[in-house]
């Protein structure tokens, strides 16, 4: 289910954003820089260079960052000025479940927090291979509950890449356990989410050349490290296979030039079929993680504006709406 701006088969719930001429120039330069390393970041040795890449994103000047512990999970707050303490974003970082840190993602998340006008907490969930599935899922569940214990009353879940998969898994878990007295998230926004660790999406083939970062053999090793013999179709690990009925509103953003395109498309198609208010934004010519080009590309600027507007509306909406 791969969409194109020239296709007549684009679903009503999907919006295709054309590549601007200015962004085309930026993307050409980016591809030339990163392609020599395609598929070569592997195992725990890739953690330092991955964090170094993500740390290049500079936080807006009016967002403060501070370390904290929520629900027994360490992490970092990104706080724009004049935010409400009861409206919070929980952001789950990417890194294929093996890499990434809250500290490295502060710049990116600060942009999302500023756009939404709400404080965001980034937990340092445990990583594979030291702590395989379901350690990360357990940590984000504990952190989610910890936010309410700290005074939050309305929480939106955001995640990118592997963090997007964790976010959608957390969304399903919170929705299924709401009858036990747990509070529902008001919404979720995910960026290029990993929804299928069975790696069965069409775009693993159709976007294999277009994706400047990932190769299938590289990702298979990272997924194997994380799953630790658990089935790739386990709904907690792969939200594509879960029960999506009754979920809060979901917005998904993905680049058209990435192997995870079909993970996003199929998830939204299933969510819409289950009656969820779910929508997909596909950004032509954009690779994985394009939001980290904030301030340098039209696509990142427009996506941030749309994400911030949606989150602000959901965080301030009356309960039940």
C-alpha cells in the first residue's frame, strides 16, 4: 500500500505533500552526505554516532530542558514558557530499540513541545540487547502512569521510528486498560513508526533504494536483538497486529522515501477500518527522520506546525470530544 501523488488510489485519510524545489536541493546534499554509511550502523557500537547525529538538532531558545525521573524512569523535560502543568506530551525516542537517548533527542522534542505549547518528557527506556522486549514497553507504561501521579490530567503520546511503535503499543495498552481506572491518552502523533517487526511491508522492497539510511540485513539484526525470540507479530511489539478499536485520535507522518512507509500506511488503514480518527501525511522526497531538518526544510516546518496544532487542540479539548 504505497501511495504516490500521481496515483488515483490515494485514500481519503491520506494527504500527499509534494516536494518543494528548495527541499529538493537540501535532500540532494543530505543524501550525498549519508549514503556512504547506509546500512553500516549496527549493534551497540552505533549508539554514540547515532546520538551525535540526533544531538545536532538545536532546541528553540525559549525551551528549557532539565533531567528528571518519572515513574521510576529517568529522562529529560523540554518546557516551553507558560505551559500548563496538567497538559503533557510523552515523547518516545527512536533508535531501532537498540540506540537513542533522551538527552540526544532533546533538540527535536523541544521543537515539538514549542509547536504544541506543552511540556514534553522523554524517558530513557531500556534498550536491547541488554534489556530486550518487553523491557522498553514496561518502562514507557510506568512512565505514562507516573505522569498522572505527578499531576498531569491530559497526556498526548508522541513517538518517532521505534518510539513510534512503542507509542502506538502504549496507546493500545492504555485504551484496553482504561476500564481498570487508567486514564486514556488524549491522542497520539507518530513519525515514521515501526509498526511491523515481521518486516512484511511492501516498502522494504519498493523503497530499498530510495531510503538513504537503512538496509534490510541491518534492521533484521537489530530487530532480532530486541525481540529475543519473541514473535515479530506480537501486538505489543508490533502494533499493526493489535486490536485498534476504541483508540483516541492518531496522526501519522512519514516520508515517501523510506522503507518504513508501508508500516505507516497499513497501520492507518487498519485504524480507520476499526473506526479510529486516524490520518496519514506522506511527505514526498523525504527520508526517515526528516523532522530533524527543522529550520532547514519546508517539509519539517509544515509538519511541525500541523503536529503542534493537532496536539494543542487535543490537549485543550473537553474530555470525551
